C-alpha cells in the first residue's frame, strides 16, 4: 500500500478544481494546470479535499496511485505559491543576461549561448551571478534549470560552472609538481 497515495490533498481557499473524465484541472491565483489521469486511479472529491483511489490491481497500480497523488498535490501548490530554482554561475569571464524571453550566456565557448525561456516560465538575474527560474509547473521549472546547468556543469578542480544555490561541490586536488628531481 502506498503511504503517499492514502493522504488526502487539501485544497486551499481561492483554488478550484474540476475533474472531467480522465482529466483534472486546477485553477488558482497564479494560473491553471491540467493533468490526464491513468486508468488505474480515480478521484473522490469533496469541497475542500481530493482523495486519489486506485482502481486496478496491476503491479504498477500502487506506484501510479502515489505518483498521481504527488502530481496533483504539486499542481495545487504550484497555482498557489509557485516554484523556483536558483542557479549560481561561477568562473572568471562567465556572464549571463536576460533580454526579454531569452537568456544570453557567455560560458567560455567560442560563441555566446542563447536560450529561449519556455512560455510558462520566468527568468531573472539577481546579484550578477544568480539566475532564478520560476513558474507554476514543478516539472517544467526543474527541467529548464537542469538544461541550463548541463551547458556548463561545475568542474571539480576550480569549481567553475553552474551549480544550484546551496549545492556542495567536492573539489579535487590538482597535479602536484615533482619535488627534488
């Protein structure tokens, strides 16, 4: 049995949800999100609460049950509070700038890297080297932050590249010069 799947989802005031067939739509002050349900789960709704129930006895039904509950819970949190990821860029000569819906990055390559910010997300730069990605969809925010980070991952010798704020990077010692030859 899934411990996560058993928990009901409380819906705060100002958030409305609508379940039509296999699709659930959640509307809140920050926007609207929708999700298609798997055939192994169904929803039981009350005015201030959503409960996810599993209908199938398939091997993966329990996993789908807990996952569906977590996704719907993330949707409710996204339309009320939103999600954000902060990336820190370290390195001499590395720069970034946000110009409208584009991020212009100078990462030590022979050419500048220009990324389009997805439609539902927002990017802004704080303190010259911290990039904040924010939006209402947890999956899209995390995916876009991971794509930016993959452009220049932190290297272990000097610590240059993109890292999440608060991430600890294990540093390696460089080559030592031979002594007394």
